[in-house]
C-alpha cells in the first residue's frame, strides 16, 4: 500500500475549498493505490481545524503546531516538512495548486529529492504492471493536456488544480473521527524566514470568485454593458456572484476581477450559469470543475455545451428573465 500525505493550506485558521479539493484528490489516489490518505496541517492553534479535518475518512491527521508556523513563510514550511518527509517517507505528497504552493513546494521538492508534478487535473493507472501513474496537466494555457510520469526513486509531489476534484466529494469518516496527532518532527529549530507585515483582503468592489457557491457568468453574447440587467436580476435572485469571459472584460463591460479563465480566476462553484459564452478553451479551464454547469447560447454548436450538464439553446435576454421568475416562484 502507498503512503499518501495531503498538505492542507489554511486561511485564517479555516480549511478553504481548495484544501478540501486536494483532500478529495488524495483520497482518490489512496483508493486507487490502497490504504488511506493522511492529512498534514501546519500553523499555530490548530485544534479546531484538526478536529474539522478529522471528520474525514483518513488514516490520520498530523498537525505541526508551532508559533513560527502561525503565518505562512516558505522557510518555516520547508523546515517543518522536509525532515518529516525524510523520516516518514510518504510515496506521494499532494498539495493544493495555489500561489502559496507555487512559492515553497519546488524548494521543498529539491530539499528531499522529490519529483514534482504541478497543476495536475487527474491521473490514470498504467498497464505496464509497474504500479506507476500517468498524470494529466494543462499546457499552453489549457489548449493541450500533457500526460506525464514521475521519474526517480524519491517521493512524488503533486499539486492539484483548483476545481479538478469537487470539495464535496471528500469521503467522511463512518466510525468515529480520525485521530489527530502531532507530526513526527522536531519543530524547535523552525524559524520564519520572512516578517509578515499583514494581510490585505480584496478591497473595494473587487470579489474573490473562488469563494462563490453560485456564479452567473456572461459572455460577449450579452451585447453590451447597458444590457446587463437580466444577468444582474438572476444573480440577485440566486444570491450569486457575477463573472465574465475575457471579451466582456476587454470591452470594459465588467471589471477585471470578474474574469474567469486561464488569464483570470479559476473557480469551482456548486452552480455555474454561462450565458452567452461560446466556450473558448481559455475560459473552460477556469470553470470546468464546477459541480453543475448550465449553458445558455443561441449557437447549438457552441463548445460550452460540451462541458455543460444542462444546455439551453436560445437568446439569453429571453431565457434569463424566465429563469429569474422561476427562481423567485420556487422561493415563494
């Protein structure tokens, strides 16, 4: 059986969606290779987060709880994880693919002699009988999917692209919570190598679409900034955030922070309504991990219908008002 670790990223002491997605990937990997995944948490005051993660079906939850780990710094994370990995020798270590993991995981891989596969969207077993896996990851802005195999005798690090594994697919423990225990590593020498001056949330009218459960996204088919009324009405009825494809942003119809795609945000809401979006690959890579995708487009051959769970062929200016009224009626 393979030993699989999943290093979770925390946000203000809470477990964000991208970490649950990585945990789902680790559980699927463990199910394929045998055994159970184990979660790793780094920080300070990890009791509540550890208890939350322990409700999942895992082999163990390990916490590295130390004041030097209260705020993320690459030196402290590498200092805590490298000796633990060298001692416990996991076969795979899974991370969320985020700005944080891009910062420190390559340095960690170098420290322990690990192979590193970044931004993975999935894996498949091979027929060669060698127990190896082939991983899929996007290249050229998502226009192509590369199939890669890790080389070497060390552990294999994998960062998982947001939206590749649904957060709500994490398997819960069925017979009591998973045990929480300290990570087997001496943390006395761990020191932060940066001074954290503070954190800034997205401000003003900007939004973090990665936190949204429901998104109504609009494309060039809306026709202009002065024709956004039906989109806004539906979003209000659903309690959704409004997003857009790149042409809408380039035309100045919505601000840049609303863009979904390879040059914007990557999201995985429970419901994604794509209205007037044709479905260029650059947009699809940013939203294809959504749990339910509803596409509305006048062109029945639009690529967006290839990834949609539900498709409606028609004029969004006729369909969106009807949907809004249906939502209002359903809510009473």
